[in-house]
C-alpha cells in the first residue's frame, strides 16, 4: 500500500515538473506499443496524449471527475507480460493525484467501469528508476473502478 502511495505521488511530481520526451522518442514508444497491440490482436483507441486504451465496461452512473476520489483495483504488467504490481483489494486515491494514464482513463469511466491501458513513459513513471519499474518503461494496466467516494 505504501508503494502505491509513493508511486502515485511520484507521478504527480513528474507531471508538475514538466518532464517531456522528444517527438522521436514518442514515435518510438508508439511503434513499440502498436507492435505489442498487433501481436496481441488488441484494438485500442489512441488519445492525443499518446495513451492507448480500451474501455472494457464504462460502468454506470455519472462520469468520474478530476475532483473525485475513487476506489479501484488494478494489475500492472510490462509488455513482456511480467506482472510488476497488482492490487486485488481496492485502493483509494484522488483522481488528480494519479499518474497521467490513470487520470486520463478515469475521466472516461463511471463506478463499476473497467479499462485496459497501454501507457507510454510520459504518462507513467517517465525516466525515474523505481524498484520494480525501469526508466522509460511502457506499462500495461487493467483497472476496475469499485466506487466513487
């Protein structure tokens, strides 16, 4: 639990510092993600930020807002399929404090919603070297919103 709090706060710090990647680097991330999706035969939407996502279930009720606090579960893997983190008991966070990818997809969901995300580094943990996540990692997440608090 402490790990996710630290990672979430690190994500907020990354985006508040304005860390950026070159167009060439972003294109290379896109190419790697598109190869992964093609190999897995998964169709996703690509947002203008570079996030690839698929809404598996939009949920019911009102859309989640940036000011909301949400309870959710998730599983995070690398493109290789290796799991680096999984939370089967719901965790609670303010949407505005989440890493960019989670924040972005949450705004497409309602309570009970589920999503699949392929997260380029600029929307994840960037160049930071975390214990289980190397710098510039492309990350795959499945998350499910349990409730909006």
